[in-house]
C-alpha cells in the first residue's frame, strides 16, 4: 500500500533472563514474531494482558531494546538497521508517549526544557525557534503558554501526560507510539487525553501505535487492532471487523471480562470466564500458546501451533478452529 | 436526570495555574535543610572548626613544636589545655594539627568519591559484562581488610601525607561505587531516561546530564559519611604510629601521648574531642541533607 | 432499610495537621452499609476513598485525625473506643484488602502461616485447627493444590493468586464487613473478572458485607447494591446502585458516566461522531477548595449560588441523596 507509514516484519525480541536451574540460559520470548503495518493518519491498536509484550514492541520500534530478529521500516528508512548518527537523523520522525506520567518527565527539567529536549538533542532549529515551538506545543495540548516555567511536580497527572504529548509532538513526527498513555489516569482525565489524541490526529495527520489493555479505549481510538497473547498476535483486523466478529477464543475472553456501567449486577458470573493466568514467557508451550487456558482446546491445539489465517478484509486469526467455534457472547453471534 | 446536559464535548484547554512561582527542587531542599536545627547546628560547628584551624594558629600565636611549659601540666595551669609529655602546648597542637587532619580527611574523601562514582556509574549504566567485571573488581576491594591494607601500604611506601591519602582513598571507594551503581540502575529504568533516549540522546548525555543529577542525593549523603570516616581513619593510622611523623595531626598528638593517658588525661582527651566534634558536625550535616532530600511529607511528584 | 445498619458513618471529618494549620481531607461524610450488602465507593484519585476506609479501621496515617463525626459499628461508636477493642474489631468483624497484593503480604512467612496466624490471634484456634482452616480458606478462594501451596511464600504466587490469598486471609475470621480498596487495579481484566466472580460467590455463602472502593463504574455495576460517590473529600451522592447508574442526580456522577468509554460489540466501531464527553479541569487541590460547591468550577450547570453556597444533601429518590443545587427528583422514566 502506498500510504503505509510503518511496517513491522517478523519482529522478535528475546531477553536473556539469567541461568536456568538445569544449566543453560533462560530466554524470555517477550515478542515472538509479529507483523503489522500502520497506514498514514490512522491508529493501530495493540491489546493484551500484562506481560504479553506490548511495551516491548513499542520499545523495539523506538529502538530502545535490541531487536533479536525481524525488521522495522518507517517509510523508506529501515529503522531496525540504523545505528548512531544515522538513527538520530531520523529520530525526529517517530516519538513516544509513556504510560506513567510521573516517571516519564525528568523532575529537574522545567516543562519548556522538557518539550525542547528532542529539538536540542537533534539540533533542530535555533534557540529562539525552539522556545517558540515549545510554547506552541503547550498551547496545542491545552496547557497555558506560561506553564513552561513550571517543574513537573507542579502539574497534575493529566497535565503531565499533556506535557509528554507536547514533548512527543515537538519534532513534528509522523508517528507517535503511545504505550498505555491513559492507564495511569482517572476516567475523567482519560477522556480528556483520548479526545486530545484524536483531535491532534485530525489536525496534524498523525499516525499512532496505540497500546492499551482496555478494549473500550482501543475501540475509541483505533482503526485497526491486534490482540496479543504471550508475545504473539492471535487476532488482528480492522476495528469494525474485530468488534463485530471476533473469532479467537482469547479475544472473546477479553470481551466477556469487560465491565460496563450499564450491565446488570452479576453479569460476569453469567459469562464464560477464563480461568488461570498466562504462562511464563520463558518457556512458551509448543502448540497454541493459549491452549492451557482455552475452553475449546484439543490435543491438536497443544501439539501444533496455529498460524495466522486470513478471513477476508484483513481479518487474520491464529486458531485451528477459527470460524468453526460458536462465540460465547450473544452480541457477536447476532452480528455474525 | 442530568446526563442529557451538555458536558464539554472536545478537548478543552486546561490551563495549569502559572501563578505558582517556579520553585526549583534544589531550592526547596535547601530551605528544608536550613530549617532543620541539628543540621544548622552541624553547619555552624563545622564552620567554627574550619575557622579555628585556618586562622587559629595565627591568632593564638604559640608554636606547637616548641617546648613552652612544664611537661604534662594540666589545663589552666599556665596553658589553656595543658601541655604534653615534652611540654608542648596542646591547644596550639590542636589548632595546627587540625589542618593536616582535615586536609587528609577531605582529600581522601574526594578521592574515594571520585573513584566510586566513576566505577559505579559505568557499571550501572552499561550493565552486562562491563558491570560484571567492574563489580568483581569492587568486591575485591570491599573484602580486603581496609585498615590492614592501609597499614601495609603505609609501611611499604614511606608514611608521607601522599601515601596516607592514597591509602585511605583506595580502601573506601567500594561502598560509594555500589551505591552509585544501584542508583544508576534505578534511574536508568525510569521512563524519562527512555524518553530522552527516544528523543535522540547519546550515552554521555544520558549518563552525565540525565542520570547523574538524579542519583546525586544519596551519594551526597554517603559522601558526608565517607568524609567523617576518612578523618577517623587518618587519626587511627597516626595513633598506630603510621602517620607522617613530621606532620602534626590530631591522631599524632593522641598517638604520641597515649602512654600518659592515666597521668595526663588532657593530652589525649582534648584532640579526641576535636575529632569527635568534627565527625559529629559532618554527620549532622549528612543527616540534614538526607532529611531534606527525602522528606516523607513532600507531596507525590 | 430500617433498623441499625452494620456500619454507619455519620458526619465524619478527617483533618491533616500540618505546619500551615489543619487541612480537611474528609468533610462531613455519611454512609450506611447494611448487613450482607455491597457498598461501592467511587470517585477520582485523591477524593478521599482510601481515607474513609482507613478512618473506619482507625488506621489513619500519622498526622491525620478524626476531628468530628462518628463511626458506628452496630450502634457502637468506635472513634472513641480503646485500641484493644479496635484490635478485636479489626480482624474479627472488619477486615481489609489492599490494592497492592505485592506489598500487603509478608515476604518472609509462608502463605499458610500468615493465614493461620490471623486465625489463631482472632479466633483462639490451636495450631492444628488453624492450619486446617487455612487449607479450607485457600480452597474457598479456588487456589489449586491448596495443601501444597500452604507452604509456599508470597513471591511464588502471581499477582492474581496473591490477591486471592489476601481475600482468603480477610475471610478467615468470618468478618461481617470486608473493606476492599481497589482490589483488582493491579490485575489483568481476565483475572479481575475471576476475582469479582469469587467475591460475589463468597458473599452469597458467608453473608458478609463488602465495601468496594473503586474508580470503575463498571465494577460498581457488577458488584454493588449501593453506591456512594466521592468528590474532593465529600460524599456527593449516594443511593441504590441501580438508581445512581441509571438516574444520576449529581452532575459529577453523570459526568463520570458519560466519560467512561463503552465497549460496543458491533460493526459501527470507530465513528467520528461519538466523541466521549469530558469533565473539563481537574479535582481541586487539598486546602484549596473552592467556596460553595466543590464541583462548581468543573460543572456545566453551575451558577452563582453554586459558586458561593455549599449545597446540602437533598433526597432525590428512595434512599437516594445528592448534594447539588440542581439535582432533580427521580420521577421520570
Ligand atoms: N529488559 C527486560 N529484561 C528481561 N525481561 C523483560 C525485559 N523487559 C520486558 N521483559 C519481559 O518481557 C515480557 C513482556 O513485557 P512487556 O513489558 O512488553 O509486557 P506488556 O505487554 O507491556 O505488559 P504490561 O501490560 O504489564 O505493561 C514480560 O514477561 C517481561 O517480564
Ligand atoms: N500520607 C499522606 N500524607 C499526606 N496526604 C495524604 C496522605 N495520604 C493521602 N493523602 C491525601 O489525602 C487525600 C485523600 O487521599 P485518599 O488516599 O483517600 O484518596 P483516594 O480517593 O483513595 O485516591 P486513589 O484513587 O488515588 O487511591 C488526597 O488528596 C491525598 O493526596
Ligand atoms: S488453537 Fe485451540 S487452544 Fe488455541 S485458541 Fe484456538 S481453540 Fe483455543
Ligand atoms: Mg507495558
Ligand atoms: Mg486510594
């Protein structure tokens, strides 16, 4: 596709986790072969539970962790192959917003200096120009222009997250990787930040890789969604497709665990809930990684690894029985 | 029912109250420090000690090497703090000897801190093999019995001031290195360091401009303790007769008079008190800095 | 509900004594928790939810003090009882589950020992009986292989398992009220669903009352019979969960409702029109409370009276009260 901005091919990130009890080394398969691409001006959502490897993907794109295998292209630049000066030369094109607005700002840097930091480091513009950009960005994220004189501890959590967004915007990037940008915020502030991100996207034509563990938030922001489990994508599809006809048992279990203020009391108890917890990413099971918790798992699932298979319109599912299983969620059955 | 009322529909500008005047975290720390009574007391005490050692000898005007009075005469009996076993004025000795004690303490503390800081920051920042190698090296120094090592070094090389400073400096840095490494590792994992790296920061910038300032507080506190310990160390060496015999210091006075402790308590007690007060002042200041840097009550963020 | 409730908080005020005078952290808070029912406490961060729980347990951090009001446990005002009585109450009648399952278990004792110790202290069981009870409790919270896990240390458990252990400990003495302070915030959604299902099941079996502190209205809908909404140290609305979630009377509550994103399982996924509504601005800082209604600076309905006079609690429906000048009675459908 010509409007493709980011392309991730077969990305693997493994971490060394020290010596195993029986000799040899233990390896954490944090990300174990994912492919996706983000079109210009759209948002690509990644959902999954804690430890599934979402942040690791984000940090691999930002080149903050070593990439074990695979390649990452930002337009024509293969950013997975760049080092040192050549990497710095393209850093202005992609920036990141982190989860914790408290630890992601240097407590010793005033807001203006924090926003200017990428410009200073990459040598973009002159002194005056940078200050001007910093003030413009403050205004763009809904903070007072004068707020640049304050230290991070003088801002609330939501305002700090606005600062982080302003910092990410300063070098006028095309792509912003947002790693759980609202998970640490209250719902009221979460709504402000989500709307801000959507508004900035509309105004500046930004693209997002948007990571969250909350399906409702992902649905609100994203055009395409991938569901991640233990280092792999188990299902990916355009958002409309995923939320109307999800096919993977894990996606179903995320959907049935979601809470709603409108739900009847005790709704969860009536839904099919997933038991257990994700296995360790140090020794992923040989077959389907979800088999140990999957209510539909068979011998085949435990022995043979399901590949992502296409179901039309960019909908891909990694389950041996995708399309044959009856979704346990009434809404999905109706839509299908 | 209120939910039908229009609630702000788009991202409304939320203005941070810029009214609050920017208060640098460091300035706030200084304020808390000065409010702390025992810390201020320590600061004043140290100031007095420094004044006495710098200007005292000139003001007092008595030669500490000269036999000025009856040997072992008690305080008040002709001299303010009495005389030693060959009739030298103890007060003059303390005033002049303080210079050597404080200089040895300070210089060796600086050396300890610099070595510790460099080793610790490289180990903490680069991790992996660099860390493993540097930490093995550090452990080696940590398990050596430090007083023994210093004694051996001073005995092998001549007991000059330089050797003593070097000996104290080389044995004490391991603790600072471990502390620095731990702080570097903690801060390096914070998201603002990742953010700076994502914004294009080089290693040097990250180490010295981003991580080091954040990790200084506990290191400053530890440095105060190290300075106190260095002074005690110098006194200990001199007391054992391993100091530079040509340089009058508090430890040397104690060491030379140790045999007369029973008959002439002042010869040993007076320089002992001087050491005690100096170390006390430094550790009060260290505690004050510690409290000022980690006030529990200070609000989150 | 008639008769004395299990727990009644009346006009509770908690202040923090600082250098610059006393700052009110909780202001005139009243609540009723009935036997065997679940009370959800919701509100943004820093609104005083945890403070209320700690005040009830008399475990306020140093510097904080109850300066007015009463906490009645079956009619007995526990704000003034001696510490020994309080210790008997804590464990036996009221127990608490904290947000962070990592730090609320002691890392140096086995899980079994910790549960058994609680039972021994509060119920005077001997060692054998206490261990038996610990096994029962681990089974009750559906920890597989309870007998074997008894001798495991907390670090050998995952976050969800630790929270189950916390629940087992809280339940071990058959308390009549469990205060759960954001028990699932640190957990994954699928694990949260398990814990919520477990809490409901255990409540039906044991008849214990639950005070569930959360910032998630979905959790309230799932578990609560009654709800109290907190804003800036005040309880601004309370009533039956159904009434509050469907006919919120306070603009803050309806604001919270409309800024919660909903998962919609249909093809109309991301339509540009459906913009989330926001509550502009943020919670006022402690000690810098506005005069009048504390929500007025963020409220779309606020007028001059709201900005100058604090609204009283008004009855808007059966057992449903809201502190807002513009709250309307819930009559319409
Ligand atoms: N630097 C590292 N060294 C070793 N293991 C790591 C490292 N970073 C992450 N991991 C492991 O990799 C796995 C994936 O972690 P990651 O942070 O990507 O998960 P996540 O999906 O972002 O989870 P969360 O929702 O908790 O943020 C986890 O098991 C984690 O423990
Ligand atoms: N130890 C403390 N020292 C000073 N202030 C505190 C302390 N603990 C809490 N506070 C303040 O008291 C107020 C009420 O806090 P509380 O913990 O009850 O909030 P909460 O509603 O539980 O919020 P959260 O959702 O963040 O847990 C807050 O403004 C908080 O900043
Ligand atoms: S492949 Fe098998 S185990 Fe995996 S999700 Fe499908 S049915 Fe479940
Ligand atoms: Mg993460
Ligand atoms: Mg709380």
